[in-house]
């Protein structure tokens, strides 16, 4: 399963972005609980969820700062 692309995240609305951040944080918590209680889990999901969370938080921060990504891509 390939890692998600940041272009998909940039297309989300503000509400969808914040909902997705909460959902990913909840999923990471559930994965940590599964690991701590010796329940079966897929270790690669940690990498995927953390990568996705980083993308979401980056885009959220860029929007707060008003950074325009199209200007960066043209350079």
C-alpha cells in the first residue's frame, strides 16, 4: 500500500482537514493500545498513519500562515 500523496490533502476543506486530523490521532491511539495490550496489529500502519498526520498538520499550518503552494511549485 503506497503512502498517501499530499496533493490529496491540499484539496480538502478546512472542516474535512480538521476531521481527518482527529480521526488519524484516534487511529494512532488505538494502534498504541493494541500494541500495549498484545492484541494483533499491523506494524506498518504506524508509519502510514504518522506520515498522513504529518501531511495534514503541515497543510493546516501552511493555511494558517497563508503560504501559497502554487508559487513554490513554479520556482
